[in-house]
């Protein structure tokens, strides 16, 4: 099959399904097809991503194409350069067919905070796909593309992967360059792949990982061969089950599927033991200080002067106010207010500094467990995909969807969500959490039981 046939098939699938799924904010069919045709003369050394159609969350810069972050404030903005991940994929011959919907500026857990329209879960169109990488997860689940990239600040790859029944990986902080990713909370954000299988996930991770001098937080380490890690052998692997993650709030159906996974892993020769992450209970509180604080600073640049929307006012300050009031959605404004408050003098020590200290304790909890265990297992989310509109009036209930994913970002370590069965016809995801830069072990265990 030729790249142009593959890309045409992807575009046809998108036109047949996206009216209902609404995974894409923009589809660039002509550009994608033109590029695929150029690739049709396949060189002998073509890699595994050559000619493969993929999609990008709309917070990754793509030269000459829109990058809106699903925000009205960037509705007419086009990127001036490519993100490093985009350059890497292009160099390998992958073809971007479009930019996917998301919660505005990656703030949300359901996809409903998009400034344009919500994405629907392909398994049940009345339900949310999860978020914030809603369109990236849904596009892979709906068979519109073979892979997509999302970003994960507190769960935004893993949680929608879980709701949509696909594989989603959040790499170790620093493994994948953030250059060209529109920053939400810079110390937590990571780009990672969505795919149908663990093997595909390893291929995409291989393509995007690696040092980048354009990102000062990028790690300068040798990148292992991730496909070689998929041996199928997990004999002797030590798996920790954090007791704090198996308490109240988890659906019975989710609990059942996770119990099955544990049995399967034991059958495959892994050993399982209970562990404790005592400071996890503070993770949500600490995250919802740190992430909004960083966001309030990062989003200061959208002022009506530098990018996108401008709403004229009586004077400069009035123009700023009108632009930001009209351009930013409710959740984004809420985060900016929370973050600005937490950083203001007199409150900094009480909130931001304390939250940073809690973050260190959470990281130490993980370090301690990893002295005796290779991976930690938990559900990815406490429930399966919920109905559209069901939680959108209550931010705190919405925040709870990320209770199992947020500690991982605070610790900077990697985690993968893998589909592990259905509950009432809806996908359940299991999360494996690993040591920093040990994506290989995560992929190996995920592949072994998949
Ligand atoms: N739901 C979380 C938030 O709204 C996480 C989002 C993300 O990972 N980008 O902040």
C-alpha cells in the first residue's frame, strides 16, 4: 500500500465519521495528500512511520497551519515554525492529516472545555472522550488515523486513552522536547503518543524522544530501542499496588477489570505486592495550585498584541481586558485567577511554596516504592467515560477524574494507560507507572498482557 492510498483512506474515514465524533479542529487534506504523493516513491531504507497518517493535538506548532489550543483567543492564529516533535515526525515521513480538538489550553478532563465544540466518544457518542487530549484519543479510537500526539500535564493523555480504549503514554519529563508545545504548566507538560497497540506506541515514542537544545529541560540521554523491549517476558517483574489508589470512588466495574489484569500478570510470572504512597492524598490540592500558577504566568502572553484575537478598547489596559475576557473561556479564566492569587505577594509562601514542598514528598514516595518494585499498577481513572454535560457544572468533580494520573506528573515519571476490558460496554484502562526514563519496562509489561 502506498503512502497516498493510506492517507486517502485516513481522509475518507475522517469525512465518514467526524461529523459525529468531532475529533478534528482542522483537517488539512490537500496538504497531506500532496505530501503523501511525494512519498509514494518509497526508498529502501524507509522507516516504520514512513507514509503513516497521524494527527496532532492543536497545541503543537505546525508551520503555516493553525494552532488554536481550542481557544477563541487563537482562533485565527497560524504557527510561524514547527514544534520539534513535528519536525521529527516529518523527517521520518509521517504525514499530519489534521489538528485535534482539546480542552482549551489543555485545561480539562472531558473535552467539553473546548472553545469551539465538544468531541464525542466513538464508543458511545453521548459520552465524553476524556481530556484534555480529547480529539487525539478519539481520532485513534475511531480509526481516523494510525497514531496521534497529545500532551499530558495531569493525565491528559492517559485519561482519554482510558475512556476511548486506546494506548496512551506520558513519557518521563524531559524525554520528549516541549519546543513548540504551547505551554500550560511548563514543569508538568509532556508530549506523548496515542495508538491502538503498545507496539505502535513504542514506534512513535522512538520517533519523538531525544535531546533537543531548543528545550532547556530536555534530558541529554541515550534513547533505548523501545521495540526491542517488547519481549513478552515479565517473569520476576515486581509490581506494586498502591493501597491509597484502591479506596473509595472507584467504580465496581473498573475494580473488576483491574483485578483481572493483576491475575493475568501473576500468571505471566510477575510478583505483586501492596505498597503505600501516603502523600498521594495531597496531590490534587498541590496540582491545582501549581498548574494554575504556572498557567497564569504562561498565558500572560495572550494580550491582544502578540497573538490572535484583539478586541479594541478605550486604552491599552481596556484592550487587554476585553481581549482576555472575550478570548478565554470560563475554565481558563478560573485557572488564571487561582494562579495569580496563589503567586501574589503575601500568599506565595502559604500556597505555592507549600505546594512545591508537597510535590517533593510525593516524588519521594515514588522513589521509595521503586527501591523494591519495577512498576506500579493502578486504574487510569476511577470511572469509565461519563455522559456529556454530566460533570461540566462542577469543576471539583471534574478535577477528581485525574486523581490517579496527577501524582505521576508531579513526580516527573512516566506512565502508560492500556485498555484492559469493558465495563458496561465502555473501555477501562489500566495504568502502569515506572521509574524515570524507564519507558522500556512500561512498554514491556503493557505489551505482555495486552
Ligand atoms: N485535567 C487536568 C487539568 O485540567 C489535566 C490536564 C492535562 O493533563 N493537560 O489540569
